[in-house]
C-alpha cells in the first residue's frame, strides 16, 4: 500500500507538468528517511458506500448531524476513514485519475455540484446542511472550480486545501527572486480567505517545501495569498499531525495557513493522511 501511494504521488506530479503544458520536471524524491510518514490503517468501507454518477457517498450508522465532507482526490478510502474517526460525518468522495484538469472538467458545467449534491441526498434520504470542501493535491482543482459558482460558494462552510493549491508562472518558469504567478486560479481562494478572516467562512491551507519547478509550488501560492492579505507568517518548529514537522503558520480569524518541512513524495502524502486531525480543527 505504501509503495503504491508513493508511486501514485510521483505520477501525479508528472501529470501536473503535462497539464500546465510544461516539460517533465525532475521527480520529487520517492523516499525520505528523516520523518516518520505515518499512514492511516484503512478499513473496508464499501458496505457503507453508495455509488453516484460521480464518486460515492458514505453515510455512517445513526447519522444525524447534517454535516457533509466533500473530498477530492482522497482515494483508497482515506476520506471515509477520516470521517469515521471524526464521528457523525458523511462523505461525498470523488477520486479521479489524472491531473487537476480532470477535476476542473468534471465540474466545469454550471450547476454540476448542485446536481451531485441533490443526487446524494435523494439516494441517502438525508439532508446535508453544513458542507466542508476538502481536497488534496490535484483535488484542489475541483474546489476552485466549484467555488466559482455563487450558490456553491454560499454552501461552503469551510475549505481544507491540503498541499494542492497550484498555478502557473507568468513567464513559464520561476525566477531567482519572487516569482510572478498566474493568479486566475488563486483569486477564488483569496476571496474565501478574506471571508475566513472576517469569520464568515473557515479556510485551512497546508503547504510543503516541494518545488515542482515547472509550475508554482504550494508554498509560492500561499505566499501570494498571504501577501495579498497583508499578513506575515510566524516561523515555528513543532510537531504537526501524524508526526509531520510544522515550520510556519498564520492563524488569523478562521484562516489557518500552515507550512510543513519536506520536499519529497512521502511528505506530500503525509498531508492526505493527516486528514482526521484536520477535520477535528473545523469549527462547525
């Protein structure tokens, strides 16, 4: 399982380069021997999942809360496992192969998420009033696409963007100094961040030290959002979820931007497997 996850992470970065129309990057290291890289033990949740026209719906026994996690790029039952550890939380999970473009295309039609949500409610007989959007890696492409629809933006109680906010460089490559980024993919996150600062939404962004080189890293996109908000990171050094090593943070209002050590594929996968703890930080 662990080796499959690492190779999937390598393939993900390779495909992201193709999605940006760039040459293939030098791969992120597949192994890392300093940090623990703990992985969740995933139970078989297939008996509790209902297939939808896109993705699947997991509803725990004795579900009453109306809380729904909509998670993109979890795969292998990670989102369902995280929800089961949280408690009274349903999961609509979408895991597509390919790059963030696959998620963008899946939700490019106006009203697509609303249709999927209605299908989930009809199939389960439940009503979902409090919705959190979560995405890891390429899955964040779905979040930015969905949030551009005003009705879907209004539905979003919170967003978890786990090491996955990327964009391109204006000149096609990073510079020796502060890079110039294509901001089209970042504007909706900036809007959500402003609402989180004001207490109207909640936003958690995590980023590692992985620099793909052919497109902007999650650190660089976080830098842009922070700069637009006029905030400054606080440098820290402490244990993060599942023995990750946190090196920076911003916690202002209901906006959290957390930086983590590591520039390898296992460090990237760490962010997905920390999902149970990130869910506990949501202020429902």
